[in-house]
C-alpha cells in the first residue's frame, strides 16, 4: 500500500474549500471533507483508480451532492502525492 502525501497547494485547496463550505453550508462542510479524505485515502490501495491526464498525472472525480470534487495526483515511488483539490465547477 502506498502512503498518501499532500502537496502544499493541495493543503491550501482543502483549507480554502472548507472555509467556503462553512460560510455557505456549514452542515455540509464536515461531510464533504470526510468524503474527500476517504476517497483520497483509497488511492493508497488503488493508485491507478483515477483517469490519466498526461505527464504522470491522474484525476479522481469524487461525487458529492449535485456535482463533486476533482483531485489531481501522481505516483512518486511508494507514495501518492495529492497535487490539487477543486470543486468540479471551479475554473482551472
């Protein structure tokens, strides 16, 4: 099983996402973060689960509510490195 590591940008994305959710839908904030973290954790066992995006990157779509979240990641040795976490409707 691979370890999960968060790039600094992914950590910032997660904090930004949580702040936004707390300000608009406090009851959904903890649930959304929980769903994201469980899905990210599953990449340790199934790192090829997300679709290929080129340059060694992959994207995992995480459904939540009417839309969902997109996690960009790559495998590096014995780790899965989470690069970015965004809402599926957020501009890139």
